[in-house]
C-alpha cells in the first residue's frame, strides 16, 4: 500500500501547532510498521536550509488558473521519511506561515502542485491522506479527476480534521478561478453563501478521521461543529477518531538533548535538577519544595486562558510558581506580563515560540495546566505525562481520552480533570493537586501512573493502517 500524506505544516520543516507534530511524525511511524509513505509539504521561508537535502524536481510546471507557475521540489528525509517540499516563493516565502487574506489561494495552489508532483514522480498512491482545511482543495480535485483521469482512478482519500474551528472560508468567485466550476465540486465547497475548503474535504473524501475519539463525537454537535456538524453527522459512518501519538524520540526525559538532567520512572529524583535549572533560567528563587504550574500554548481563547486568568491569583496565594510560554492574542500576552510584574518572585513568562524552552518547562515543572474550551487532541498533556509533570485538564476532546482523574483510594489515574468551563471547577482540581503534591508518596504515585502510559506513534500508526485498508475496501 502506498500512502501520500499532504500537509500545510510538518516538523521539522515547519510548525505552528499540533498539525505540524502529527504530519511530521506519522509518515515515519507508518514506515516503521511497514507502510510505504511519502510526505508533501510547502517549503516556507522559515524552513531551514539544512533540511533541504537535494532538489528532486527542478522544473515543476504547475498549470493553474490559466498561468504556468514555475516551482521546485526539494527532497529530504529529515523527519525520518521521504519528503517532498514544494518551493514556490511567491506563495510560501512570507514572514509567517498563515495569516494572509489570500491563504486559501496559497493552499489551493499547494494542493494542485502536490498532485502535479505526485504524477511526476511515479504511480498514483493508493491513499492520499489530507489534513485540515488546507487540503480540502485536493480532496475536490482527486474526487473530480477520478471520474475521467485514469491516473487517479484507484486512489482513495482520507481527510483528517485536526481543528474544526479553522475552515478556510473564502468568496465563491474564487472557485471559478481555481477551476472548481463544475456543479459537483461547487456544491461541495458551498457553505452559507461562501466557499469552505473544510466542507469540500468533509464532503468529497472517501473517509474521515479526527485526532481523538472524543473529538469525533464532539464535532457532531453544534458547539464544536462550527456550522458543519450536520455534515459530520451525515458522514459519521465514514468517520473515526484516532488519538495522536507522541514522538518519544523527541519527547523523552531519558534522552532529551534540551534538558540539563536526564531521568525516567526509575530515577525521578533527577527531575529536581531540571526544576532547579528552570527556576534559575526564569530568575525565580530556587525553592524546590514549592510546585511549579506551567502552561505552553498558543494564546488563543480555545486554550482556556480566560480560566487561567481567573485562577492565577489563587495559585499565587498558595505560594506556588507559575511559568508561561506562549504567544498570540495581545490581551493574553498582556495578562501574563502584568502577572509577572505583580509577582516577579513567583511568575516566569516567555512571550514567543521556543521549542527548546518547551522541553525544559516540561521537564522542570510539576503541574501542567490545560483548561481548554475545546481540544481536538492536545499534545502537551501527553508530553507532560511522560515527563512526570502532572496535567490538570478540562475533560474535552483528546484531553478527556488521555487523562484519567487520580483516585486516592485505589491509586489509579494520571492527573486531574474537570467538566464545566468554570473557574470554580478548575480551582477544585488545582486544590486537589496541591493536596496530593504535599504528600510525596501520593505525588510519586500519580507521576509514575502518567510515565507508564504508552501514547506512542506506533499504536496510532497501526490504527491509521486499518483506516487506510478500510478506505480502500
Ligand atoms: P494546537 O495544535 O492547538 O496548538 P497541541 O497541543 O495539539 O495544540 O500542539 C501544540 C504544539 O505546539 C505542542 O507541541 C506545543 O509544545 C507547541 N507549542 C505551542 N506554543 C508553543 C510555544 N510558544 N513555544 C514552543 N512550543 C509551543
């Protein structure tokens, strides 16, 4: 079985969030379980030159919208699997990866170029695995071409939803420009008077998946469907949830190159050294008996920052530290900064994106906060589990699938979770965690339960293989 994974971002070439982690790791994991896969992703201005191993196609002529665009394709295996990076400077050499008015046009081009590239490099794949709205265009193009182009006749498509909140909506006039002017494709894109790339992906792909079992249910409800829940319900018999994996080659406190002291379940004491270094790095007093609460995230409403704002004062009153790494909406960045100004001896803030620091925080912190409004899968809670950093999460999406409440009677559970999006419910769990932290044996018990979890990509990759086989059948 030959698989082509197409994604707008993939680690280590590019990353703004979980999609990048998943698209980078899945092809490698697929190869480990014996599946032949290639990854196709854009070559951004941000993609480091060291990852571009060679030029695979010098003259990729992409005939699109009546013009011929000259592009290149680089080749790399920097993510552990064959990767083609499409280099088209006018579309991808920008200050940031997303955030432009013409993003739909940039990814429509990318999709078409990816399909041109596939045709150029060999036989059609059995499955094209598409990710998020950025790939809705390819779903439409393959579904359409399959009807008359022999090359694509046997290819089937899987469309994975990583976040339903981003749908790639644009004006319908561009459909005509992109060549989706037939009734079949047009109808697939049309959504409330506009065009939606997410809707095309959901409508025209052979099967659908999303990144946790719980989120597969949640997106069928209006509050998480963002206007497309009816379509997800309609296609529910073609939808499954597969919880993302963790790349334990990258996120493993035993081998992590970014952290100052290595540890695992058998020598958890060494985690204290990471904690000491983390406090020093943020110029906080080295009081190792006080817990560090941490948060690493894009600062958007989705991540429950409003709840964090409501409980921060209580956390500080307990004498604990809070460390935040993130960037995003100004009001949230301002909040963290003002909290730091208010309690400089207890609060550490880094505004921005910093991969290395993310590892140091996972290793040095005691408690990780993820009170998300919604969370398709979430990765940091799984990293936290492996690093012995106890997660407190809201019971939504992948957070609900991967975190179990600690039960002090039978000693089971790997963290703390609450249901309603309310600060008092969040605080209850925070107090419970502080109570457990005060007893070293209890705390160790929770840490070890988390460290024993196996959220490896190998498990997830096997489920994707089953999905691909189902899609072909
Ligand atoms: P989402 O995809 O919604 O952003 P996930 O939890 O699925 O959320 O994935 C987020 C990924 O991005 C994690 O690997 C997390 O560590 C990383 N990340 C988010 N913000 C930052 C930041 N400021 N610095 C470093 N890594 C970050």
